[in-house]
C-alpha cells in the first residue's frame, strides 16, 4: 500500500472515530457528548460506511460526501454546543456529586438532616447507643470505668430518606474533666453539629444513680441552659438488666432523682438494650427516631441554637465562601488553559473535520473541568469541616465567652 493511501486511511479512521457511538463501559461524559453533539449530526447525515481500503477516486468521492454532509450539520452542532456543554456539565456534576459525602448548603444547611448529640457521664453507654442508632459500628465502645472516647466523633446513616447525624462525646461533663479540654471538645461538638442539633440525648444507665452521675447530669443541664430543655430526650441504657421487668414497674422503685428527671423532661424518654439485634434493635431505633421527629415537630422544625452556635455557623459559612471563591478561581484558570492549548492546535489544522473533532474534544474537557469544580464548590462546607484549622479558628472566635452553651 502506498504511503499516501496509508495516511488517507488513518485520516478516515480518525474522522469515523469522532462519530462512533461510545460503548456502555465508556466515560459517562463521552456518552453524553455523543448523544448531545454527535447524534443530531448522524441523524441528518445517514452516510454510508466507507470500504476498508479506498482508492484515490473512491476516497475523493467519500470525502466530498462527508464534507457536504458536514456543512448540513455544522449549524446543528453550533446550535447544540451551548445546550450540550451545559448538558455534559450537568451529567458530569451529577457524577461527581454522587459521592457519598453530604453537603450542607449555605441557605438550608439543616433541612436534610436530623442532628443528634449524645451526652452523659463516662461509662453511660453513649458510644454503644450511637452505634445502635447508626446500625453500624462507628464509635469505639467497650465496658470501662475510663472514657474510651477521647474526642467528639461523628457518624451518619439514613432514616426514612433523611440523613441522621450522630455525634458521640467523651465524658465532657465528668467533674474531674479538665476545663480547657472540656472547652475544646464542646467547641468540636458545635462544629460537628452546626448550625445546631435537633435533639440532645442525655444518656443515663439503669441501676444505681450515683451522686457523681447526678452531678454530671446537673452540669449538663446547667451548661446547655433552659432553652435546650425542649430539645432534650432521656435515653436509658442497660435495658437488658431489667430482665422481664416492665420499665414502668422499674420507675415505681427508681431513685427519686430519676423520677424527677422524667417529670422534668415531660415523659420524653427511651430505653435501650445495646446488646439487642434484629427486630429488637430496629424497634428501639424506630421508637427513638420517631420521638426525635416528634420533638422537632413540636419545636416547629427548629434546632437548638444559641449565640455561640450562631458565631460558629457564621465562621463556617465565612470559611466556606472563601474556599468556594478559590474553587471558582481554579475553574477559570483551568478553562483558560484548556482553551489556549486547543485553540493553538486548531489554528494549525487545515482539515475541517479535524478542526471540528478538536473543538468537540475541547468542549468535553471544558465540561469535565467545570463539572468537577462546580461539585467542589457544592461540597466546600464539608472540605472546611474536615480541616483541623477550623476548630482553632472557632476557638479563637469564641474566646471571651464564659460559658459555651448557657445564654
């Protein structure tokens, strides 16, 4: 075969590749590109398949036919480029946003979540309770007189299509806990549950209600303040210790402090067996989350907040906006670079089909880059919250407040 014929064959195959429909394993953006840019042209062209080896006259006829049909569909391409670019961007953004991370929007950061905070004395069973609510082992849990949980941690699952966020806390309110460490962990808890929790679960183990336990409970109630009371739920652990006794029968002989707590909380309580599995585990989880939803409904959808939470949320939004601006600048830089590289190459090309092919490839890369950076803007809040420096920033912002919770 002559050199000229080999070159012609390669050129023909490159042209054909542009119009070829991607297979099912191809990148979704390529499939979207074919559907939105190329398919309309194919429908108008209906061109015949060229033979594997073309003679000079045959290739000339084929090339005349291709260029003629290209002229017909060029206007279609131009009309569809803007729409297709946005379409590919939407497709790519959907691909990137299918990441399991959940974004808080700045406008409605709490609408899609139920945020719960577990508080209580060391050894009350907070971590095990959190794992049962989430239906998976997220928090380290074991029977110990010393707190296993050293820092506030967050886990999430779903319930009736809504994300449930659970924050486990160490023994923040133990009387022996250092004040400086308590302040830092309470601030971490605020960052993890900002703009505010929908429910505060006060975890108390059944059995002997010690003076230390009572002091820890009083400290919790004092630090959160009276305004938090309507968002609080009592959660008793170690239900399995009751054996076959009904909890209401247990209450008749329970310590006076426990009875007073239930009265103070207006009967908002749940009883958990953290060793439960199967139907029992599901039933107690359903009972608790239904009670949480009832609390949210009675509060007219409001979550617990105060001036410290508001300051925390303002700072998170400020840092989020800074990061979004950075992502937008990166998008513009990437788009300018892509356009410069492709436009220089396109100017050097003489073949009209090759020019069109490179333009389509440029649009694809622009769409991919834009979809990526748009998705990063959408998840900027999560990126901020994943950085260690946000805790230090908010600690500095809250410096000077004597109590982090009580207004």
